[in-house]
């Protein structure tokens, strides 16, 4: 049971790397809002099916109480994730695929700092060292082939995306903790359905009223939109479940192993060349992941 969060995190990291790759492809013909909606569009029905199946195979008779605080966490987390996704799509247009992901992975160290200062998250010294090492890895990965090519707008968008993702992750865990009467896997499933449902409904209403052309562009690439949604659903399932069991900073630091998958996709799928600094950054990511597992 102690290692279950590790398996869910690795699954999430792998699927998120592919989701980002498909989002990059979709962003060539669909605007930022459409690419963001693609993340949730088909994920909501899958989340409902998952929750129903979970209760069928692992029935829980405990009454569920959703507190006002739970819904506040859900709404803020949902908005934060939409903003984070939109910023990441902008990153794809600023730098190459692997570097964009590297910048957004500042999420782990930001989550550790916010969690420790505002939410009383307790980390061991070894865990803090792992998180810091992961932050250094992100810095090396974000430098790219030449330091001068990292523009201020790119840096700000990357840090902004990481901050929004960090807030999302922290609030997802807080929402999960508002359902103490349920097992961790059921808590994560309810949070998943609630957040994706809110995101899908709100973005569909927004685009239906203000940008129907975006919906038409998504329909023209429905297959790719479906791939984004499925990968996003599986990734979110992994993240939410892992974070219902373990500290966000620990989960997200291990989750930086996603960069390994992203670099491989970048090199073999998009044929992008990688700098030596990225290889060093990758090594540090692996070491940081090992440290937080030990911690």
C-alpha cells in the first residue's frame, strides 16, 4: 500500500507527457481555449464511468457530505488548472516542446513552498533536498541550447503555468481531505468528477457564447481532441489518487520523471534536438525522484 502512490504518480507522468504532445499538435490548428477544453471534453464522461465502476466493484455504504469548503476548493482548483493549461499551450509557441514542459515543472518546488508556508505541509530534510534538486533540474532544462534565447515572456509564462498547476494540486489534496469518511481512491474519484465536470461545463458555455468557431475547429480534429481528453483523464486520475495519499510536493517531485518521457517524445516524435544541459537536468530529475521515494 505504501508504494501505491508511486505507481499512480508514474502512470500520471507517462500519460501527461503524451497529453502534452497531443496538445502541441492540436495547438497548430485550434486556439488556446479549444486546446484547453480538449483536456476536459471527453474526460468528464470517462470520470463518471470510472466513479460508477468503482462503486460497483468496491461498494461504500458510508453517507457522503460535501462541505462548502469542498466546493470552494473545487472551483478555485478548476479555474487554476484551466489557466495553467492555457499558459502551457502558450509555452508550446514560445519554446520547443521539451523546454516548455521543463519550465512548467517549476510546479513541484512552488507547491512545496506554498504548502509549507500556508497549509502546514511537513517534509523531511531529505524530501526538501529532493524538491530543491528537482528545482535545479527544471532550471537546467529551461535554459535550452543557449541561455540568451530564454526570453522574459517565456520565463514568466512558464513560472505562471507552474504556479497555477501548484495551486491546483494543493487544492485538489485539500478537497480530498474534506471527504475523510471515504477510502483514498473514492475520495480521489469524487474530486476528479467534480473538477472535470465544472471545467467542462464552464468552458463549453464560454465557447458556445463567445467562440463557436473554436468548437468547429475542435470538431475538425475530433480524433486528436479525443486523444488529448483520454490521456488527460488517465493522468488526472493518477495525480488525484496519488495526492490523496501523499504530500503534493513529494508527488510532484517524483512526477518530474515526466520530463524523461517528454524528452523522449520530443526527440523521437517531434524530432527536436536536445542540449547537453537537458541531459544533466534529466539526471538530476531522476536523482530527485529517488530521494523523495526514500524520504
